[in-house]
C-alpha cells in the first residue's frame, strides 16, 4: 500500500477492549499536542503494542479508516523525538 500520509505517533494504550490509542501528530497540530487515534488491535503489530513505542501511522484517505502501523527504527526515533527541547537561554 502506498501511503498518502505518514505521521509519527506514540502508543498510548487503551482501556477499551480490542482497541489501542495512538498519540498522533504531536508537534504538528491541535496546539502542537496532536490527538489520540483509536485503532483496532489487530491493525497494530505485536512489537508495537507496548505504551510509549514510537510508530509510524501510514494510510490513505480521511478519516483514518485505512491505516497501517509500523514501528520506527532506532535512527528514525532519534530523528523524530517525542519531546523537542527549545533553548531559551539565548
């Protein structure tokens, strides 16, 4: 599947049965806080289901109906950190 969008995300967890929340779009929108995306558990690979796992959310169309979840590699995680620190001492 060729992705129309690719957004960084962090697995948040969920209290709903057969669902996982993924924090998507942090640093991009919604006042730079992003938002939560509820995804069916079977769409999330086993190695991506632990909270705080950095993932790519890829898919086609809107809303997020047809998505694919892929774990970030170590180098991708370093290049796309969850928190970016701003130097305010200048």
